[in-house]
C-alpha cells in the first residue's frame, strides 16, 4: 500500500502526511503519545514552516517543547538541507532529519561543511517500512486513519484524498460499501 501510495504525484503531501501519521501511531503504540507525552504535529501542505509556526514539515513535541524536526520531500534530499539546518537552529535543536528521495548521500558531508547541525537523511519508503514493521495491526490501522485525516484537512486537492480511499479499497483495507438496496 505505502509503495503504491508514494508512487502517486502529490506535491509532497503523501510523503509529509505519511511520515507524520506513522510516527504518531508509533509513539501512541509505545505509550509515548499523550497530552503529557510526545505528539506529532504537521502543517498544511501549502504553508511555510515560518508562517505556520512549526519547526519543520513534521515535528515531535512534548508539551510546548520541540523534541525533533523533520523536513520531508518527494524530491531529492539535497533540496532540504538548508531548510533542515534552519529548522534545527530555529527550534534550538542540534539535529534535524530529512526524509526524502535519493539514496546516495555521499556528498552530505560536503553539504554540511561549516554547519554544527547534525543532519540525518533517510528515504521515505524505507523509513515508513521500518516504522510500519514495528506497528501492531491496530496501530497500523490508526496510522492509515491519521493519514486520511491529514489528507482531508491539510491539503486542498480532493483527488488526493479520493485516490487514497480508492487505494485502500484496492488493497482490501477499506470497509466495503453496503449494497445500494440497504442504503
């Protein structure tokens, strides 16, 4: 499902919201998520980090304290290096994470030269697969529900939401519609 989902062009919405949804489900599964614990926050797909008041595309927070920031992209990770460094500085963190396309990180050291920020880079698909592999079935279901909610609320393209629902159906993960005579 996730591999098929990430193949659909979405302007980065699929990637950002999938990362946020699966991170949130993982935190809740391991009882780190709650009002006193860790929470995942993400922003509207069309909002900049600064205008939305967020540290990055996705962030893990505890109360009002930002614990981790993630810059997420459907594009090559190199397009997010400056944003990741700025996100870490803006939030007072010493590290930031980039979840994006591009497996070859051989020039990451060169890109970070002169920066004191620790930046990690992961590809979106493998990152999500690792998180998904830690989730029990109820938490996976929770992640898929969160993903739907984010697609529905935080981006304007209804076709992306409808496409996700269709994809869930193709993978037998959506409730079947009752026959017309029962409606």
